[in-house]
């Protein structure tokens, strides 16, 4: 019940939308069996589902008391927004390239498992640092990250991450680590000397998003860049559209092509991991968060799908397979 109301429970910063909103005009309505759509929305606890074809809305549905004026939490969908800010910082000259060492921007990591790790290796989660992302384990890194006491003046993310041991050569092993996206956020803040929500507003939100976004902050007041953005359904779709169109000058020209190709093998044929984007079969890519949050993009047919949901479990393979199968059907219907 809290997914639409994170800003009422947690502190955070606002990324302001601008006056210039990117229009999402109505397209030709998607032809799709109504009963099947209703069943999917009910079974998957969907609160919002939108499909764009050529930048036009061909399907838009809300449920569970949610609507177009609301915001829904992103969970890890935020990771793809954070990585886009790295591209923006490179375009703006704050960061020279993804091949630079992380320690250039976060010198406190010298001598830690992150010594010798590049920004690209952070983006692709191939640092080689040991990490446990089990959401059901209270002793996991993802659970403990913000629970430990942090000395005054220390960034909580850096403080936690610099204690982790290395288990593999940088670039050789992929492990999904939310803490590393939080490090990317710290790196962008250090490079730009701006809060992430401010930079997100400057580069993306003020240039076409419809509603302000809310970004939760950690105990030190910095945005939690690995999760916890609250965004409207249409603005999630606009983010997918921005990636599809190559970033509209906000990032270097080849940034999204690089970001959305498989740099890391994740052990599933046809799937991979880019710069905080998932890579799927059929040339598709997307952003994914627990409890069913999804942005998925098919560059070939120029279709973008965004889903907000409140699934019963954080992650569930049967649920995930059912969602993927349904998205396949939506892509096929929209491509016609």
C-alpha cells in the first residue's frame, strides 16, 4: 500500500518537471483481448500499464486506486535513470570517460576492493567485489547497507562499500549489486557537485517530463540512486522513449547504444546486462525493479511498455515468466 506514497513516509528530494512537456498523443488503440488484459492486471497486481508505439499512447490502464496524476515507486528501475546521469555528466565534461577509475572521483575507495575498478565496471556490475543481494536475508548486504552506524562526515554508501572484499578480477564476473548503483550516484554527485535530483531535473525532468519526481534520500541526505524514485506512469514511458530515441542530446550520441547492449553475461542465453539496463532477446532492453516495476523497449518496432505494480513477492520466477510472456504478446500486438 506504500508504493504510491513513498514521499509521505521517507525523506527525499524533488526533481522538478519543466514547462515544456513532451506530448504523448493518442495513437491507434491497441487491438488486444480485453479479458486477457483484465486477467493479467488482476493476477500480477498491476496498478498501471502503458504502451507507446512510435511515441503515441496505444494502451493505458490504471487499477488499485492509481491514476495518471499519481506517482509510483521505481525500486531498481531507478538504476537506469542513474546510469543516464553518468552519460549526461560525460556530455557536460564533469566525467571524462567510463574508463576512468572510480577512485578518481571517490578517493576514499583507494586500497579497497574498488581500487583499480573502472566506472564502466561499476555500470555493468562487474567490479569483482563480493556482495549478497538476497532481499529475504536480513544479513545480506542489500539489507544491511544503511543500517550500520556511520561516522560523522562519511557517506554511508562509501563507508559500507569500501569494507567489502574483492572475489574476482575486475571485469571478469557479473554480480547484481544495488550498492554499486548507490556508488555511481555518489560518483555523479561528486563529479557534478550537485544533488542527483537537481541534476536529474536539469538534464531530463525539465526537458519533457510531466510531473515532478521524488527521490528518496539516505541518512546523510544523498539520494539513494539504486532505487526509490517515485515517478508517474507516463513519465516512466517517456524515459523509455528517451532511451529509444538515443537521448535527444542529453548524453553523448552513442551513449544509449552502448548502455543497452550486453556488456556482461548473466548466465541466461539471449539475456545480458549493460550500463544498468537489462538486455533481452529480440534486441530489446529495459529497466526492472522488484514487485513488478518494468520499462521495456523494442527498438525494432519502436514500442515502449511501462508497468507499475505491487506483486505479492519482491521477486518470483513464476510471476516473472508470466509477466514476460504477457509482455511478448503486447509487443506482438503493438508491432502490427
